[in-house]
């Protein structure tokens, strides 16, 4: 079990932003499911864990649960819902990363989620058909993922994917079909908010691609905001005033021999990691590899 957690931790820390988003979505899904199982077994009623993170359509309720504007885009309750969302994110996110960096992908994910939330709130408070439905809640990464799908599709519309039974298809056609399916499903009584949010995310992705071609990155402000909060979470160290002098205590030959031995040790650890996996390393080897990565 420890080996599994070590592999997951290593995969998360070394993975791309896209893989981190997938890890986060899956982790939130599993946590909600596990809590739900305990609530069922011990007959805990009246507590909706997923609902605590869901985006409400009622503006007054939203003011009391402002965090849901962000949290909803990482929450799923249904297995097939998260499966398809993560498959779309992995597939189109991999294409996206061929042209953009992970920072831009993460920012567009958030922008798509915000755009989907904004259109969802606007529709459920202005369009008569949705107003009559009363207060609703929405969860899911679909709007955020749709922004990435449309972003890479409109940025490189001639790129192709090999689909089962259909063969090679331009990604722009896949994106447009997905968009029109959502548009034709706006009268769906079961999941009207989801389809509206998809369209909001799609619009954000399309605008991103078209503006990026003109030299403007509409996700830049989100990147700066993420950097700001990331900096706040880092521990602050008080600067110390010290007079430090360095003096080499070994001659050039001894220094070169020591460096050669250190490189040989690191190469041996990397060979062991490649052959047997991260879990096969001793604590000392893991520390040695970690220390070497910081140099």
C-alpha cells in the first residue's frame, strides 16, 4: 500500500499540470464517494457533501457559498461523468500541450469553468424556461474541459484524431459536433445547467484561440492570480544577515574524483528506479535523488 501511495505521490509531483488536474478531480471524487458510503452505513441524513461544493443558481445562496464558483469545476458524483470528462481532458489536453505550456492549460481550465458558471447563472435568472425550474445546483468539470477542447481545436483546426470506425477526423469537427449536441440539448429537463455551462466553456475556449492568434492571451490575468495565491501559500523566511566565506578544502583532483563518484551513484539510483520502480528505492536513495534534483 505504501508503494502505491509513493507511486501516486511521485506521479503527481512530477506530472504535468494536465495530470495534476486529473489527479485532483479523481481525488475529490473518491473523497466524496468514501464520505457518502460512511454516511449511508451510519444513517447520516440531511448532509449533501457534493452539494456543499456545487454551484447554486440562486444568487443569494451563491453569496453565502462564494467558493462554489471555483469548487464546482472539480466535483463529480457519477462515475461515467468523471470518466468521460477526464478522457476528454487527457485527449485534448495532450494536444493542447503541444502548443502551449501547462500554466496556460491550467488557466484556461479555470477560465472555462468561470465562463460556464457565469452563463449558467445568467440563464437561470433571465431565461423564462429556466427561471420556472427554480433553484438548481451544478457540478462537474465539463465547462472547463470544453474550453480546452475548443481552444486547441480553433487554434489548430487542421489537426486530426483517429477515431474508431470513422478514421482520421479533424479536431475542429469533433469540437463543433460536441458544441451542437449541447446546443440541441438546452431543453433537456434532466441536465439543463450542464449543457449551458458547456456552451459557456466552449465560447471561452474559442475566444482564447482567436485572441491568441492575434497575440493576446486572455488567460494571463488568471495565471497572475494563481501565482499570487501560490506565493501566499509558501512559507516566508526572514532574511538573516551573515558573513559567509567559502574556501575549498580539497584540490582539483580530489574535487573531480568526488564529483565523479556522486554522478556514478546517481546513475545507479536512476537505473534502479527505471528497472524496479520508485518503491524499490531505500529511504537514503530517495533522499539522495531528491537532493540531487535540487542542485
